[in-house]
C-alpha cells in the first residue's frame, strides 16, 4: 500500500492530492466515513504528561490530527502549547521519564505505533519517519564530522560500508546544495554556517527517504534571508519525495507559503484547524485571531501592535473550561466551566466548510461576527 | 593569543564541563538571586549537614578550653598509651597526654590555618588580579605568567620549600599554603568574572538599561560570589588537609602542638595495635573536610541545580 | 599547530626557569649550613668544611650557583648529592621508576573505577547505584590519604596480614599505596564523569541521535561517551602529572621508595641537590603533562583551535 500510494502520489496532480487530504483532515472523521484509505499518519486523542517536582504537567490533552503523503500540516502555537511534545511522541523520542504518553493512538500507515515495542519503533526512525530540529548547531554532534553523522544513517539502517556511506553522504550534501560537498564532507558542524548546518540536518532527515518528516521550527534559528532558502528547499524536497510533512512553528509567516492546512494548538489542545488560506481570511477561534492580529503589517504602520494579553497557561494548573479563557476578549461564564470540543465550522447558511474546526463556544461569533 | 581559544587551559576545561562538551543549548537566562540561592542551599540536606559540621568546628575551636578535659600539653609518663576510659575519653598518647583534649585543641590549628591561608591567598589573588585588570595587557600577561610558575608547583612540594626557609610553625604553614594557592584563586576569579560578564542575562540587563552598579549587585555578584564561596569552601577543606599533611610529614607545626596530622603521624609506630591513637584525630579531620565539601557542593548545586 | 606547540614550549621553559629560580633563592637563604650538618652532630674541621663548600660551589654567589645549575641542567646533570656523593640523576633514577610504577597503577585504577562508577551513576540516575556512587565519592573526598593509609595499614597489613606494612617494591606491596592514591582521584573522576554525562545526555544532539533511529548502545557509546570523556580525560592527564611528580604522603606512609619519599628524606637531611632535583623534575613533569593534555583536548574536541 505504501508503495502504491507513493507512486500514485508522485504521479498525481498536487491539487487533487490536496482535495483528498482535506477530507482526511477533518478531525476524527476521515476513518469513520471510510471514503479513503487510512492517511499516512493519524494522531487520535493523544495525551502526554510530564512528571515534575511540583506535580504532573499535562503537555498534550487529546490532540488529533492527520497528515497524508505529499501533504503539509502546519502546527502552530506558542512554546508550551504541546506542539513539539506531540511531535516527539510521534517520533518516540520523548524524554521518559519524566514524560509519558498517557493515552490515545498514533496510527502510521494505519498501524498504532504506540503498541509497537521500542526495537520496532527504532527501526521506523530514519527509514520511515525523520525529524528536523530547530537549532542545527546543538543538534549535530560537535565531535563527529558531518560526513560521519550523515553516513551513520546508511551504516546503521542499511549496513553500508564506511566508504559507501561517505559517498552517500556527499551525494546527500549535493542534493541539499551544499557547495563543494566532496571537500567539506569531513568538516565538523561548527565549520558550517547556520543555513548550511540546517541543510545538513535536512539531508540527514531525508537520507533514507522517509514517508513522514517532522520539522520542529526548522528556520527559527536562521537569518531571515536564509530562512526562505531553507524553507523552499524543504518544500521542494518534500514534493520530490512525496513525503508527509508536519511543520511545527510559531511563525504564521513561515506557514502561509508551504502549508496545506493548519492546526493551531493551545495548552495541549488543538483549538482550530483549517486549510491555510481560510485560516488567514476568517479565523474561527479568538486565539487564532489574536495571533493574526499580532503580525506587524505595513498598512498599520505607526499604530500600536496588537498583543494577546496575559501569559501562556501553566501546564501544572491549566485553567478550567477553555484554557484560553483568562486571555480571551470574548470569554463568558460558559468558557470558564465547559471545555469546548473541536467542532465543525459551517457557513451561516449551514454549509459545511471543508476541513475546518474550532474549539470555541463562540466560533460562530468569531468567524461570522 | 597563546591560550586555547575556548578556555584558559585544561584547568579551566575541567572546571567547566559544560563549555568543554559544548552543549550549546540556549540556556534560559539564569537570574539567580540571593534568596533563591539560600533557599536551594537550605533545602539540600547534605549542605545543611555540612554547615552544621563547619559551625561545630568553629564552635569547638572557639570554646576549646571549656570543652577540653585536660591540658593538651600535660604529660603523664605514668599513664602512657592508655586505652579510652572514663577519665581519658580518647585515651592517652605515648607521652601520656590526653588525646581528647588534643583533638579538641587540634580544631584551632585547622580553623586558623584553613581560614587564614585561604584568606591570604584570595587577597593576593585579588590584588594581583586587580592590578592585571587595571594596567591591562603587559602587566596582565606578566602576572598570569607568574601565576603559571606558582601553579606549576604541586601544593605540598611548594609549601615544603617555603617552610624550609622559614622553619616550622603555624605562620610558615599559613604563608606557604597561601603562596601556592593564590594562583588558582586568581585564575578562578578571572574566569568566573569573565564568564558571568558574558552571560546572556547580563547582556539582557544591560540592554534593558539597568545601571552598572545594579547589574553588578543584583546579577553578577550573587553568581560570582556564590561560585567563589563554593570554591573557598572546597579550598579551606583542601588547606586543612594540606596543613595536616605537612605536619604528618614532619614539616608542619611543631610536633608538641596538638594538631591532627601530628597525632596521626605519631600513631604510626603503634599501627594496628593502638588504633585509637590515629582513629579519633582521623574522624575529626574527616568530619571537618566533609563539612567544607558539603557546604561547597551545596553552594554549587544551589547555583546550578540541574547538575545534581 | 606547530607554532602553538613551539610557543607553549617557550612558555614552559619560562615557567621551569621561574620555578627553579624561586626554589634556588629559597634554598640559598636557608638557615643552617647544609655542609655543616653533613657529618651529623660532630663538629667539623673548618678546613674540611671550607673544602666541602668549594666542592659544592656553596661559596659562590646565588646568581653564579644558579647559572651553574642551569648550565648543568641543560646537560642533564643535576649535580652530586651530599650524603652519598653520587650523581643526583643516578640516585633518583630507580626511584623515578618506582614512582612511575605507583602512578601508573593508581591511574589505571582511577580510570577503571572512576569512569565506570560515574558512567553507571549517570545512566541510572537516582537509582540505588547512583545514590551509592554519589555517597561513596562524596565520602572518599573527605578522607585525606594519610587517614586511608592508616586504615589500610592497621586493618590489611597488621590485623589481616594480607600486605606488607612497609613496601619492599614487590607487587604485593604496591597494592595498598596504589589503592590509597586511587581512592580520592577515582572519586573525583566518578563525580566529573557523572556530571558531564548528565549534561551530555540532555544535549540536543543526543536527541538527534535517538531520532535517527540509532540503537541505544550506539547513542550511548558513540555520541554520549565520546563527548563525556573529554573533560574526564583532561582531568586524568593532569592528575597523572601530579602523581608522576611524586606522591609525597602516600610514598611516606608506605615507605615506597619513590621520589616523593626521597624528597621527604632529603628534607630531613637538608640534602639540597636532591631537593632541587626532585622539585625540578616534579615541576617539569607537571608542565609537560599540561601541554600534552591541551593537545589531547584539541584532538578530542574539534571545536578547539590551537593558535
């Protein structure tokens, strides 16, 4: 199935893909409707906790999302929103203890990988799913050459010889357009520029052509000019290999050009999902709207920049009801009592909006009002 | 620059494992302030035990005449090498002197030598460090080279050379230990101040427009001083061991002085036969050193709790 | 690299000269006449004393004595000692071997015990073993070597008779002094190892290694260990330098016939040429080891640039 999907996907028109993906993106519904075979990755009602000295921190509280081959899901949120923790749970690289998956399912090619033994999950990392981290300098081992670290993928997973692995490493470096790859393969991470280092991280993630890539703030640590180059490279390679991509970011600007759909996270929950342009045009959650309003815009030059008031919640003491209520301009009593479900968003006339959901009691007012 | 680009040399390298291993994770601005350090220190059981031990040592030294049951110098040749008893709690030595009283009085030498030598070492280190800082490059280089020379002497060997010149006694021991400890102090002060000055949160405080004195008092001082205090606690422990070692070797304070190293050394002839002779002074010195080590550890952990 | 080494050697020479000058100045102003004490308590014929003074160059001013010493030192000649009237190098030669033997034995114990204990403590943080290692290492640091030596002598030599009380150079007599030396150092190595390991285990690149799907042993023994040993190796190098320079106390406790013991004896006899010889050697070893450790450090950590 994997290979079928892949070849089909490669041939397929991207727009068609997107349309299919949108259906799958509907929270928790795709599988029930059985319209389409299982998506590449589906996270269902995931819970992750961290034991700390002061109590249990609930980092992820029932997150569900899905990604298809060739599709890009952007997960948006502040630090502490659980976006990275979810990603680490998918990869199986949570620091445990203190962290642990407290519930839910992670279906990868339809199989719940949380049920797999660690030895099996390890074999998924690299050949099937890979991760790109934020800070390439600290994420690359300082005492081994980049060639060694790239080649390691082939040596460990494919039993390749050192010599062949090095040739593969050079090939990969060429692929991510690192100049003079042959000469630089024995250099150490600190000898590269920030952008080049992040290319090496990308090369490492792509090495075994995985089906899924998770990029955790891949451009945050880079200069603005380099950010675009790295993002373009990532998007291009994703298309080429028809991979599913989860792009974790707090930067709405990065998302707009590359993502197909967005999931906005707050305090360990998804508060809104939407196709990327819809979200920009008509947010259906006050938090999303706050985020959008706090982007500086040229036409508002001179005006004071909007900022969401207050601080992100303490995960040890998440507010009752909607976690966003203390910071929300629209909060009512119901917001302090009931946790809003992620519900479908419809037009005023009741027409369903594809792939849209909001976890706000007042989504109607937010989107239409 | 002739030094390693990253550190002042292997000494600094071992003192800073974080720098050496280069875990360049963007450290969250560490704003450690007095109350926080004290709180963390007091929450550390071992540190409190250490503090109690050190305070007990000071108290014993101060009140030695009141605690001691006998004159530590009084010989009783009719009652030598007596096992511990109701009258002589720790027994008597080869000259019939009361061991308990000698152990109690021994704390005085430990306290005086430990504190005075490290105080002096810090003074020399500070003065030379300030000179180096004030006059800059050439003087700095010269002073650091001189420090290198003193640094190259193993502590005991260096101390012995000085004592050879000055003769045995408390003063020579203090001076000799100070002369061969200041180089370490000045290196530490230098690197500590340099590293704190470079930390993100100091830069941040500067950027926020905090005044220089405020930065120094609120941000640099707690970190620098706590680091230096932790180092001092270790150093005093080391100095006490060094002082006892010198006496043990027969080049420290005079042999008749009640001092732990002396006592253990004179017990050598009765090894395995009259073990109470070396056991009590050994317990005294071990508890003393542990006290200072625990306090030093506690201070270090209070500064950087993630390493515990 | 080559330039750096040359510059460091130049610095080393300065340090060495500075150290010997300090030493020489101290011995020159020393109270008491080394020649006078040569014959024990008997008063000496002034003519003989005069002759001896000339023989050892003690009648010359400090600067000239130091000049002679340096010229001879360059030739590898440390002069003649007072008590046996033999070449200092000849006297110290076998003692150096003994010291080296002891230092080597101690450092091997250090590395094996210290690194292993630190490794286990860090990998199983907060476990029984970690608590045990932390406890033992903390206690060990509080024990001066003469206390450890006394315990060993009274228990294992006198009471149990396992080892000779006083060393005779045999392997059996090497064990107690070697363990005595190793205990404190191994404790420090274990603590350092644990600390750096815990630091490295939290590093981002370890997470990367896990995310790459590497087996746990590859993550630990390649990515973690390689980074953790860097500070430990440098510490052990410096510690080894100290041990090679003569372990005064331990050699004195067990009468181990090394240069540390030779120094203690020479001090009692005011045998200045031996004192100068041992101290010169001790400082030289320390300085050379330091340079080697710096070079090793740069080799282990590619981020370090020697310039």
